[in-house]
């Protein structure tokens, strides 16, 4: 405040009665409340903005980092199928390993195609929508309706396709020659 204005203020304050002095101090106090609220809002916004920026940086850093052997978007091991073998080609094509396909269909590697198709049929039907929804009777609570999952149904179909493709490849390949057997020790 300029010195002249400050002196004018002191003179007016000295001439004022005690009650007017109280009004002036209250007015000064009320004038500062909006300023304080604005300062709090600005400070809070700055803190929130810095925290948001740091969270975004950390998220970007986490997205780039992929630890070895971690479960992520490559659960099926498709990223590991880098050789030119037919099995790796099928794994990349179907986005599923043979082991994962057997796990989904609840079969073992040695099971025949009949068992695989039987399990496939059961799982496909279990995850299908009901053919005709049961009529709802008013006021009666019946058995809970069966739920279907398009996602699970598509996984079952892809698992069957993956196993069938592996069986086709095995049928097309000529049988590998067995290593020559060693002569057995006999009497001479």
C-alpha cells in the first residue's frame, strides 16, 4: 500500500468508533474467505494433477514391462511358438496350445477322437442358450434358469478345432522311422 493511502487509512480508523472498527475488521475477514477457498481449490487441483500424472507414468511403465514367465496376454504360450514347426504354426493360428485345448475339453493326450468329441458335445451344450425359454408363471419361483456363456462356448469350439488340426497333421505325416535296435547280447 502506498504510504499516503496507509496514512489516510490510519486517520479514518482513529476517527471511527469501536463498533465501526469491528465492522471494518469483519469486512476484511469476509473478503479473505473467498480468497482462501480459491487458494485451497488451486492447491488441491495441483496435488490431484501431479498424482494423476504420476499414475499415468507408472501405468505406461508397467505396460512396457513384462516379466519373464508372467501370466499376461500370452497365457497360451503363443509368443513362444516361434519355430517353423507345424505344431508352432497351429499354436499361432488357433491362439491356443495343444495342452490348453486338452485342459478345456477335459481330455488327455492319448484319448481318442470319440472321447474328445463326446466331451466337446457336452461342454458345448452346457454353455448354449436354452432352446425354448421356460414360461414364467406369475408369482411362482421356479428353478433358476441355466445361463449360457458365448465366451466359454467359443473356447470349447477353438479347443476342438486345435485338437482336430493336430490329429490331421499327425495323420498326414509319414510315420517316423524308429531308430535301429541294438543287437541283443546272446551266447556266442
